[in-house]
């Protein structure tokens, strides 16, 4: 709708008659300020009261219009009425726009409802189609299952029919075989009965002849046997008489028998002695886990190494040099190093002078260098070494005694002398009075004590253990030197790390050096050090060496 715009100004007098009263209420009140109606007016009103039309209202309106037109607020009333008209047009336009927006919203709602209804209809159709498809699929499945079941029943019925036919055939076959067996049995019985009756009849008829034949056969057999015995005895008697009558023949027979017996028993003993000698020289006992002793056949495989070992058989003569060589590559505390140098010098001097060896007991936590020192001690003293484990003795059972004797026989046969390291010695050398032991273990310990009871110039026994307090008193009585190995301190651990990295640094092997840092060379660095910065300093030093190698 378009707004109403007057083309020409209207007369205030005409507008005042038909315009609304509310906008010009103030002007109307000011224009109609008059005195109350007079008696004449009241009389006129009464004069018109009798007719059907009362013009009093029109007269008052005309009078009010005249008064408004004569008022000074007539122009203001006209403007107010004009603005009111414009406002009404705007309100009408607003209502029309609202109606139109409401109509569009209604249309959109209708379209939305139709779309929702269509969607629900489509969903319902889809669901219905799904149900129909599912129902059809179920029917098809049921039909297929029924078909399969029918086919299975048909096959089962066919199988039952075939089985029934086979069972009837088998039953007929068994009846036939049974009937044939019965006939065969009856026939055999009849034939056996007939044969037995015929034989019995013949025996009855020929009884006298059979007895006579049996008597003749027994007589001949007896005469033959007696003649054979008589001939044998006469032959033996003649031979014995001739043998006893000839003294030279008798002496020759006795000598031959004695020589045969002596040869048999002598050969048996010689074979046993030779076998023991070969075993002690060539064979390594089963108790030995590791050894530096070379078998004679190794000279054929490595002649250069055999010559080198033969040349370097004797130990060094310098005792100080022996102590240094025995501790080469072994990092120890100063007090322990001094003590072990003394043991090494004593062992080297003992070997050089041909005196009996002093047995040694090494005890301490695992990984503190006991086995390494024993190997270095043997090498520096010019001895071969062999390593056995105490835990290998018990599983041998009754054979443990034999194996221990073989071990010591093999050790005594070493041309250079042998250092026997008994690792984990507490496993079989524990106290017999405090711990329960089997008979085989006790016999094995007794055999070991027997072989170590006397001083030896060929075998040096070194015990390595973590628990020396478990040892038997007899074993401790055979120990001459006791050395305690402790855990390395910070200085020794730095030295171990440097020693382990030295070989890799010489080969420019930084990766291998890093593996050493992460491996056993620095294992347990957190165990005994209360200062946590120690581990960091040690690792920093090690990785610094790796960086220099790289």
C-alpha cells in the first residue's frame, strides 16, 4: 500500500468536521471554552423533544466547528490530523507487511510440513519395502532351508535304505559263512571220526605186530648207545694213559695252558692301562667346562702354535714381572692388588722351584674378577688352567666319584702343570655336618678330599665362591691362602670403563664402545654409591671417550 499524500492543502474548516477528535483534543477544548448553556437553549431543546429527529446534536457540532475554525489552533489541529493520517497509513502498511510475512511463514511451514510428511511417507515406504524384502528373504531362506532339509532327509532315507540293504546282505553272507563252517565242521568231524575209528580198528588188529616192532627198535637203540659209550671211554682211557705216561707231552700241555691264561689276562690288563693312559692324555673330562690345555692332536691342526707353546713352557724367572703379568687387565683396589701380586709371585716361585703348590680360596660377590685373576695367574705362572663348576657334580650321581678321579688323573698328566679353578665350589663342598647330603654327593666330596689331601707339584686348586661360610672344614683345611674380593670403588670403576673402551678406541669402533657403556662393564654402578651424581659423571666420562673415538 502507498502512503496518502494530499495534493493540495485542505481547508481547516472542512477537516475539523470529519477528523478524529483525539489528536485535536487540546485545540477542541480551547475552542469550546464557553459558558454553560442558557435557559433559552434549554427551552429549545425541550421544544424539539417531541419529534422523532433531534437536530440539537447537529447544531452543537456546527457551532463547535465554527468555534474551531475561529480558533487560533486550527492550523495545528490540521497538522495533527494529517500526521495521524500518515501514521494510520504506515500502520496499515506494517500490518500488511506482517500479514504478508505471516503468509509466507505459513507457506514455508506448509511446505515444510509437506516435506516432512513426504519424508515420513518415503521412510514408511522404505521401511515397508525393507520389511517386504526381509519377509521375502525370510521366506526364501525358509524355502531354501526346507529344501535343504528335504534333500537331507531324502539322502538320510537313501543312506538308511542302503545301510539296511548292506546289513541284510552282510547278515545273509554271515549266515552263509556260518552254514558253510557248520557243514565243514561236520564234514571234518565225520572224517576225523572215520579216520580215528579206522586207525583204532587197525591198531586193534595189528597190536601184537606193533609191540614186537617197538621192542626190536628199543633193543637196537640200546645196543648202539652202549657201544658208543664203550668206544668213547676206551678212547679217552687210552689217550689219558698215553698222556700220563709221556712226561714231556704233559709238561708241554701245562705250559701251553698257562701261556694262554697269562696272555688273556695280561692283554686285558694292558688294554685297561692303555685306555686309562690315553684317556688321561687325550680325553678331556666331562667336568671341565673350559681349559687352556691343548690335546696332542691339536699339534697336527696347529703346528706353529704347538711349537710356540712348547718354547714358552717355563715360567718367567722375575717374581715382580710374574705379579705384574698376572694382574694385567685386572682392575682392583690397591690393597687387593698388593695381596694378589704376592700370591702370583709365590705361585711363580713355587712352579720355578718345583715345590708343592699352595691352594687358594677366592671369595666375593659375582663379577669382581675372581675367574679372570685365576686365568691370568695360570698364564703368568706357566700353567695350564681348567675350569669346573661345583653344580656339575651332583647331577652325575654315582658316576661323580669316577669323573673326579678322571679329572685329577687328567690334571696330573699335564706336562706344564694345571691350575684347577672350582667355580661355585660351595655347591658340592658344603659342610657335611650342617647340611643334608645324598650318599652320592658325600662320596664325591670324599673322593675330592682324597685327591687333594696330599701336597701336589702338578695341580694347583683355586676355589671361587660367594659363600665361604658354607664350606666343609676338611675343604677349608686344604686351603693355604684366602683372598677376599670386594666391589670396585669409584676409582676402580673409572679404570674398568677406560680399560674396556681402550681396545675399541684403538680400533676406531665407537659403536662397540657405546655398547660397552651400556653393558656389563658399568653394570651395578647405582648399587653402592650413595651419590647419584657419580653415575652421571661416569657416564659422561665414558661418552666423552666415545665422542673422541668417533
